[in-house]
C-alpha cells in the first residue's frame, strides 16, 4: 500500500518578495515540483486589510512556484495551497514553511505502534460559497464537507488523530454584497473588517465551526446562523481559519498523525486556558513528543522542534485572571494582540520563527479566552 | 537603634482617576500620612508624549495624597515620591503601588543573617539640573550623588544590597532649549521624543549611567558625554529611569535588602539576556526567594509574590537569537515593545498587575538586548 | 412678550482640564449661572473609545460648572447641556464654546424682517431609551419627539428656521447588551465601536434620522429598523449627533433663527457635496450672512464669524470626483477623516478654532459623501 | 538649434504594482523609450520606513520600464529617474506621472516672449556622497553642483526660471554609520528616521539647502554644518527632496520655463504662508497661468491643470494663526501632516490626483511654517 512521507521546512524571509530560502531547498533537492503541497507563512506588513507586504509576498511566492512547477501562475493553486498570514509585529520572524508529501510503498502489515504515529497531510477544496453563505450554515456545512475530504486525502479516519486544520474561505466584498442584495439575499454584515461584527470575523468563525462539525467537536444540532460569533462555548481546538474576499470556494489542509505514515515528523496540539498561559504552549510541545526537563522544554531537545502554529485571538472579556486589561479598548488591539501571542510562543520555544496569527477579538477557534497551539517535532529514527 | 519596616501594597485602578484602592488602604489603617513614602504606578493611556491618562492620574493621585496628608497639593512632592509610567498596552493592568516605611526600635545587636536580609527603602533629591546638563556628565554626576544619598537614607552601604533604583530626572522642553541656547549653551538634542536621538532617551540613559556610577557598575574613567547612548557596554542592572520636561531636579528611590530591616518583604533582581528570555524573569523571582518546583515558580508559593518591576527596552539590533524581527521598523514599536515586556512578565508571574515600563530603543538600563527585572516577595515570619 | 438674547463665546483650552477661559468670561460677567445653557467643545486626546483627554475634560468642565452654578456635580446636567467631541487631530484647536441665553421683554409687534432673523436656542430631553431602542425606530421616534420639544423651547415653528440640531443619545455597552438579551430582546450590534456596523454608529444615525423625521426632511413612511445605515438617501442636513454608552436618555439642542430674537448673532448652514468641497464650507458662511469678495470670505469681515460647526464623515465610496482614495482601507481612517474635515474648514475660515467632529464612515448626518456645516455670525447693530 | 518639447502624463494606479496606465500611454505612442526621462509618483502604503507598498511599486515600475526600454533592470536608472513618495493618506490618489522630453529643431531666433516661456526639464547626478557627508556641507555642495548641472541640461541659466527641483540623496543606514565610524568619521545622527533629529530629515534638508545655494536663495557664507535643521530662515522655495539609505549619490531633476521650449506646458510655483493657507495653493495655479474668476480657479479652465506638486511639512511651532494645535504631539503626525497637505491642495484643485509629500517636522524646503507648491498647466496653442 501507499504511505505518506511528509516533510516541513521553515524559511525565514528577508523581505516580502524573498524566495531565496525556497530556491535553496529546491537546489538541495528537498523540494520537488510533484512533492510540494503547501506553503504556509507569516508575511511582514501592516497585517490589516490593505497589507501590501502580504500582497507582494503572495505574488512573489506564486510566481516562484509557477516557475518551479513549470505551470502558469493562474494554475499554481491547483497544485499548492498557499496560507499567508499578514503581520509580524513584535517577535514574529517573517517566514514561509514548505510542506512536502511523498508516497512510498509499504506492506499492509507495517503499521506503527499507536504511540509512534507520524505526520500525514491531506487537502481538499470546498463547494463554491456564495456571499449569502458567508458566516452562516452554508459556509459551515461546506467547510465540514471539505474537512472530511481532506481527512480522507490524509488517510485519517479518527478525529483524535487530527491536530491542525488550516482553512481559507471566501469573505465578503463590496461587489459580492451588491451581488447578493441584487438577488434579494441578505449578508451577515456590511462591515468588511475583522472587527467584532466584521464579515472577515464571521467567515473565519463559520469556517472554524465547520471544522468542529466535521471532527465532532460541535454537534450539528447545536448549530445555526444565530450561534456564529454568539455562543462561544461552541469551538474547535484544531481549526486555524482565514478568509479573503477574492476567493470563491474554501480550501482545507489537515495535519494529523497516522500509524502508516513514514514521516520522521509528528504533530501534537494543546490549547491555552487564557491569554497569558505559557503552560498551554508548553503542553503543545509536550503533546508532539518533545522531551521536558524540570517542567521546561529540554534545551538540548529543542533542536527537534520543527515548527509551531498558534492563534492569538484577543479574549472577549477585559478580565484576565481577575484583573482588568485595557487591550479591548486599544485602537491597536489587532496588532498588539497578535504581537502578544508571538511573545508567549517565542518565550517558550526560544525562537522567533513561529507561525502566530490572530488579533481578532473572540473566536470559535479555541475555547473562550484561550488559543490553539500545534507543534511539529522531528522524531529520532 | 532605628530600623525600617517597609510595606508595599498594589492597587489596581479602574480608571486614571481611581484612588479608591488607596482610600481603602487608608481606611484599613495600612497607610498613614507619616508612613507613605512613594506611589509607583502604571497608568492607562497612550503612553506617548501627550498621554492624558497619565496626566489625569498624576493630578488625581496628588490631590488624593494632599487630602490624605493634609498639605497643599504643591507640597505633596516633599513628602511622597510619585513614579507614574504611562501606557498599559496588552496585559498590563493599570495600578498604583503604595510604599510605606515605619521606623521601629531594635537592639544594636539584632541583625539578621545575611541570607535573611529584608527590604529597606531610601530617597533623595538631586542638585538642580540645567538643560545643558541633560543627557550629559552633569546629569550623570548629579544622579550619582543623589543615588548615594538615597542609599544613606536607606541605611545601605554595600551596592550589592541594592536591587532597584528608580530615578526621575528633568528632560528638555522647547522652553528650556531656548533658555540654554540664549546662554550660548548647547543641548544634547532638539528631538523632544524618546526616539533613538530624543532628549527623553538621553535623559533616561544619563540617569541610568549615574546610578551605575554610584553603584560601581560603571567606572568614572569610562564616562563622558560621548558615551551616552553610544557605548552600550556601560549599563546598570538595577536602574529604572524616567524623565519629564517640567522637572528641575532629579529624584531617586532606592530599594534594597538590609540585615537590620524589620520588614516582612525581600527584594531580588536579575536581567534577561534578550527580548524573549522568560528565564531571566524567573531568575528575578528566584533571587527574591520565591520557591520553585520543576523549574517553574511554585503555584502555591506565587501568593507570596508582592510585585514585579521590569523594563522592556527594545533591542538595538533586529536579530533575536539569530533571526530577524521587524519591531525596529514598526511605527508602533514604542507601544508594542512595552506590551511584549508585559506579556513576558505576566506569562511567568501568572498575573497582569506587573509594573512594566519601556518601549524606547536601546538603553543603559540593563545589558545590550536584555532588560532589568526586580521582584518583591513576602517572607514568612 | 419674552424674547431670547443668545450669545456664544469660544474659549481655546490649553489642556483637557483648562477652564480658565470660562472663568474669565464669568469674571467679565459674560456668563451668569442662570444664562449658561450649553457647553460645546472639542477636546484633545485620541478621539477613540477610551479617550482620557475627553474624559478628563468632561470631569473638569462639570466640576467648574457645578462651582459656578453652586449645585452638586450630579445636578449640573439639569442646568447645562454638555457636548464634548473627542479628538483634535491636525488643525483643530481644543476649545469649548459657551452658549448663553437671556430672556428680554419686547412688544408683541416688534418682529424683525424675515431676512434679519437672529439666533435662538432650545433644549429638550427625550424619553428613556432602552438598549433594544438603540439604532432602531424606538430611538428615532424618541429623538424626533425631543427635537420637536427643543424647537418649542426655542420658539421655532418652521423647520426652515432650524440650522443646527445637536443630539446626544445612549449607545450600547457590554452591560446594557446583557440586560437586553436577558429580557430576550435583541440589540442592533455587538460591536461597541463606531465602525460600519458599530453600535455607536447605529445610535448616531438613528438620532440623525430622528431629527430628519421631526424636521420633515425624512418621511415617517420611509423609516424602519432596516433603513438605518442602509438607505443613505435618507438624511438630515442639520443633525450633528453623538452617543455614549453611559447615558439613559437623549438630549437635544436646537439652534435656529427667529424674527423675535434679540440676539446679535445669526446662524446659517449648508452641506458639502463631497469630501473635498471647500465651496460647501464657504456656502455655510455665506448663508449665515458673512460678506464675500471675489468668491471668498472678505478678510475684513471674517472677524464677524463667531464659530463654525462641521461634520467630517468619511464617504462610503472610495471614489472622490472620479478617482480612488485609500482612506476607507486606512486603519487610521477615523483620525485622519476627522483631521481632513478640520483642514477643509480651517482653510476657508482662516482659523483653527472650529468645531469639527466625525471620522465615522457613512452617516445619515448629511447627504451621501457630503457633510454638514453650520456657521454663526455676529450681526452689526 | 535644438529645443525641448516636454510632456507630462498623470496615471492613477489601482494598486502598487499597477503599470497599466503607463502601458496604455506606450500603446498610444505617447511614451517612447528614448523620450521617457522621469517617473514621479505617490504610492499607497504606510509611508513609513518599511513601506512595502512603495517598495513593491518601485520594483514593478522599474521592471516595466526595463521591458519598455529593453534594458536590464539594473540599468534603468541610467535612463529614467524615479521619484516615488510613499503614503497616500486621506485624499491623495496613488498615481505616477510620466515626464517625456523630445528635442526638436528650431531657428536661433525663434524665442518666445518672456511671458510665454514653456516647460523644460533637466537632469544630473551628483558626486558620490559618503555617510559623513549626509546632512552636512559635503552633501549641500554636491547637491548644489548637481543642481547647476541639471539647469545646464535643461538649458536654463536664470534661477528665476526654475520652479521645481526634485532631489534624491543618500541617507544613513546602520551599515553606512558603521563604515563611517570605522574610519573615525562622525555622522550627523544615529536616528535613522525622519524625526526632528533623524538622518532622513538631515539628508533632505541638506539637499534643500544645496538647491538654495545653487539658485542663490541661500548665500554660501550663511551655510555651515551647524545651520542644517537649526536656522530655518535659510530655505529654498522650489526644492522637494527625499533620501534613501541605499543610494550612493544624489539625483536632481529641474523643472523650469524657457523661451526656447516648444512644450505646450508651463510651470509656476508659490509658497503657502502657513499650514492652512489655501491662497498659497491658488497662487501657484495662478503663477502657472491658470485663469481665475472671482478669486477662485475658473472651473472651465481647471481642465488645463496638468499636475500639482506640493510639500506638506509640519510647522515647527504648535501655534497656527494665534491658536494652538496638537499636531506636533501626535504620534501619527507624520501621516496626518501629509494627509492635511493633500486636503489643502485637493480643496483647491478639485481633484485628488495631486503629488503631495511631507509629514516631516520643519524643513529648509519652503519658509518656516509654509510649504512649496508647483503647478503645471497646459497652454493653448
């Protein structure tokens, strides 16, 4: 039978258009046109709606990939999924992580012990989503279907083996709102931002609930248009979602562990209990199998830590462990909230090349007040 | 002989003018007009030059203190030192810490064991500083003298017993620059900000070098106008300094440990080795005598942690542990840099009521890239 | 019969708590406890939700007024209406305008010629508004009733004599939303900001439609919850509204011209046709009776200009006179939009002491893309 | 003899990488590889140090130009001068203006009447400038020489015929400062920003004084390192300068009017007397020959206005026409100051496609408190 062999390479970027790290991997034969499945990165820039750093990086990475795959830029998305999160405030190093997947032949019998499962990855696109679907049940169901598809592509059947689901879905635009209303369809919001009532936030959160639905974290009976961004007790512990107005359908990448995988990587995840919970970050590293000493990651073992993916959603309450913080009233909360997550993770991993996205207030990505952290670790042998 | 008994009370503030916490302490008899020696706080607001949150808090706290001491507002400063640091971005709870000092009679002989020294505090004002002194040897020498005076007031002779020196000095204003130049005196800068060449930064750093000179951390022979904000290898590990245009002379508060102290508090300090060094923060808690378990502060013992004072100066280099960060180019670096320090400390102390000031780039307060952290712990018995 | 004699005095403020200008007017006998009816000002500070400059100014002005009227601070609002707009970015001088009203005896017959009508002012409070009213018909109707009441208090019957209606209404807070939902009432938004879908914007716009309804600018048949912040063709040309979470009912101040007024002031208004329309500002000055020469305000006559009140609402479209602007995507749009209005007005009036509020995107205050400008001029004799 | 025929085309840009406007001009035969001499534009983005919108636009425009000229990107600068000013806050439409120059044969005698002089353009590069030159006499003298060279290239001899001089010079970088100090050379500042004591501001202002020196606006005897950013009475009325760390030598483009020019364009300039002086903007349009009616630009004639170039330097004083503004203390002053200039110009020209750069505080570009405005108008026949 065919088994996956997945690798992940983290390349710091010296500028939004710096593809030298990827080129180096290609020159070293670590990337091949037929093995590159995803590019996941943090780009420097404002992180806001008109983030030209992200826009430039997106163009530069797609152009590099088109050349690498020898396909037209327009067709790159058919072969490689791009997840670029804008904004590297504070101690987040701009970088792109390349994910590769090879298929190798193994005997039916050759399954690993449950405690030694290894990394697999799966991808799937969703049905087209109309503007009236955004932030509502339509989007939730279509993301759930795509998540199930990506699990199949990954060869995963048990939701407990899924540790990270990255999703990109359509948001709303002035144009798509006009379109919907011209067809007498309502839209979830006229606010195009990622603010509390922004379409971007609704799209991200519907996507998160879609993942939760597919993984059984959220019961279908509990879901309706009304609960999106209202009932915060409904959430996924592994969904990291983003949205863009230009997209027409959703994309899903699932990361999990499988006993048939031939990868030398393993993924694990945990959630923080609140905004300052470093232990939650440590738990994710532990879950992935990193060795600890004296309650802290073993310095000597940190070399095996390949990458960390974390959200930094701002809590909905201004009380953290009994005391008031002013972050919710801060006009720069979006930037600062993201930066704080970067520090929380960096202070544990001892490095700044972590994938940390967020800044939005409240989310169905992770429990109320807490955030999702996933870690990928290299396994001996 | 007379010995000190020092107490410290941390009061969260619900708004810049909230003095209810202090009033409650007064009603409980914990504060007395003749024992209150300092109010040290973090105020919510922009943290920038025209921070009305800080300005309002300053007025409200002085008015409250004037009523409490039954003296005119103008005379409050003769009795109580105010150190208010503006800006609580992220996870820094606005608060004010009240420091009280009583004198009790003890026998000459009754000294504590060296390992059981306890908290003492001392204060002193400096000679007047002219605008031409700001950021230069004049300011350095006058702060050094005042630091020695404050040590005497604290009853401290060994610099190794000094763990925190808070200093406020005059900065420059449009008016004071005019005055100096009308007398054909030059000034260190025409930039009134806390930017890399700002007068505020020069004043803070001259004050830090003054503390270093008094404590023997910096050799007088190594000092000159030219080294201020140039030779970063000259620094103090215990100086936290601030400057304001309106002031005419400097104020110094020294915190240290003494074998004759009758306080039930002890102070300790450490420095972080770089901007993401949580271990440096843990070391400060350890130095103050907090119990650790598995390399982390013992949850059960954290109740004894009274307060933490930390700087969060942005590094002068954009490389942290080998990787590039974009903070130095960020227009919001001042805010974000302060917020990141707040997270680094809160993620260790498990609380948000920490005193964290900073945001400026590079400083003689702490080693290059690192920052100062001091912790006050309650001692059993 | 009794006729009004209204005066308006503009006092620049050197800081948020500077009441010296008002005190000077009081010392000169220009203000009397029984004639002061309103204080309308622009306060320096961030202009955002937690604007401590505005908060401090509000406290300082109320305390001064309480002393001046010899009433408790809590009762000041019964005698004087406070309208403080936060944020003076760019070329807007922080200031407060004091409005006084005296009643003088005149003969029934002694009416002025229609073209010589003079300034009158009227005030009224509204019915209490619950959180479920905010941004909806409930708020619209209650503001309309209060506007009619204020017209009666001003002695105005013809809506064409009304040139400026300042309104303050309750917005939403976390607490009031909880309250409404506990009573199974929905609220218009969970976004507490002044963003496109923010409760603050909905409250301001419902208030504007309420004024439009009272003045016949908007037909009751055209109004419903659904049109608020949706149908921009419904608007008032004289409503300047603001909202605050803490308030429980609305307050309305009407400024108009009457033939029985004994004031030496006259008010006029106009609207700008788009965001860069200086002619619209000039038209307001002309409407108030300022003399023009060569299409521009006569320099010699500008001394008669007492004050200008203008909105600076950001257009809903990113096209201005056929070309794209980036303001709508600017994270600082709220600040910059306000600043731009300040410049548009100052470049016409030749002074910076103008009342300019705004920054929100789209509004029922003024036509789509345009803004409201009202001017008060001193009349000879 | 050879005479110049200069054209200028303004192309709005839909995004930082939008070169469609230039391509359209090329397709229409309005641009030819041998006539394109300069591209001057405003790019959308943060406008600050790490403005990726500007960086992306710079790359995109150079790549387009390289293809258009059929030369390697590295050699583009030999043929075309690029002046891109980052940041389009408020009502400044992102755009690029293409300047072309053809040489046509005319008779010696065929000079125009003095009042009918037409647009000419000239370019020159400067001697290399070392980091120790930046912001000092070295830079001033080298810019002066290059300005004289550009005047010769333009065929201009009388400084009164020069109405706009655009200059780009090297600033400082961490690397170039290291280099200078390793050679025991001092640098003017360690602050790399455009703040009051920033190297960027010093470079811009030395360049402005260089232009002033070449045009006789500033006497050589009045110049020294000490007067740069100190003596604001020394200034040029036609210099618009910018600086970038990466450059090694200066570039100068001179725009003026000549009696031998065969252009159908004319340029004129004026200065504003202060930050809100719309009349100064109108004077520039008048100086270029635009028809006025009733003291305002004749609407019907505004079609002849080709382009406006304006600076928006923030005044050094916080007093504008007798009243205090808070702009100097505003952390966003750089953005807001630029936006305000954009509004001042747009409110006069009735369009948003104006070139407005600035935001820095105080400058030798224009008189104290005032700014430079140049206008290009199409002439009938």
